[in-house]
């Protein structure tokens, strides 16, 4: 398996532009998570899906952020409009079941820079 | 508020010596604890876990200790190797919870 695949790896955009981050989870995994990494707060959960259904989006910072999972093999995280404070590394992760003992498999992340 | 805290942003250790990374948590409902390792430009990868019914779990050079009364866990790496140089995240979850809460990470440098 190729693991969790995220694209793009790097994104530089101007303030006010729309940004779309993409994720392909591991085949067969039924949970998908979007995390954001910042120096101050570490890894923060933004939203997670179970069987393509959003379960908890309480970590989404504001209405500018939205996420979708139209099928089991694809998810997007969209920021519109983007702001400089959104600059961070965004990780997608997936798991089969809650996976308490082995955690999640993370993608390589998308480094977002908003100027 | 951070429910999982890693108060040491960085740690340097000589090759062959022991590395001890610490993690504190505030939620007594947490049942499962994980350590992840992260290299630059890569995602975190699972390293070792422990559940609250144990106080120690060992996997090769890596041992995790859990002190539930102190709400503290630590990761011991013996002997440390240069390839262990990475950022280490601890994470915690409750069986009834819906997510793993992560700390801010500790950057370990093992000096050859």
C-alpha cells in the first residue's frame, strides 16, 4: 500500500485566495482525520470522518474551513478565504477502527504558506 | 487548553546514552497513550503505545512508562542512535473519546 497520500506537498497562496488540500486514505480504512500542526499548539484535530460521514468538526477554527469526503478514497479540506494565520502544516491520517493501540497512519502533510 | 503537554521543546543526548522524553496530561479519563516519531518533511509514524492497565511497555530499545497517579508518561530510548534524531509526539485518548490529543513535540538530537 502506498500509505496516506496528500497533495500538494507545498502550497503558497495570497491572502484571500481559496486553498484546497487533498487526501487519499489507505484502502480499507474507515476513519479519516485532518490535523493541523503549529509550533504553539502541536497537532490539533480539525475534523474526522467515519465511513465518509463527518463525525466531529469542533476543531475547525472557523467557517472559512470546510471538509468533505465524497467517497472512501478521497477527502478535501478547503480554506476560503485564506489568511496568513492559516499558515501551518496540514496532515491527513487514516485508521481501521478507532485503533487505540496503534494510532493512525499519517500522510506526509501539506505545508501551507499564506502571504 | 492543552490536555497533553510536552514541556521540553528540545533534548540533546550523546550516542549510546539514554534519551528520556517526558509527557504530562490533565485528563484522568485518558486510557490509551501513544508515542509518534516525526522526521522533517514526513508525517508522524507510530512508535509505541501503552494502555492504562499497564505501567510499562517495551519494544526493543524503546520503553514507555506510565504513572497514572502523576498523570505522566515517559519514553526511554536505550541506547540512543543518531537515527533517533527526530521530533517525538505523545498522544492520549479516552476509550469513550473521539480523538487522540497530541502534545507539542520534543525535538531529540542524538550527537555522534
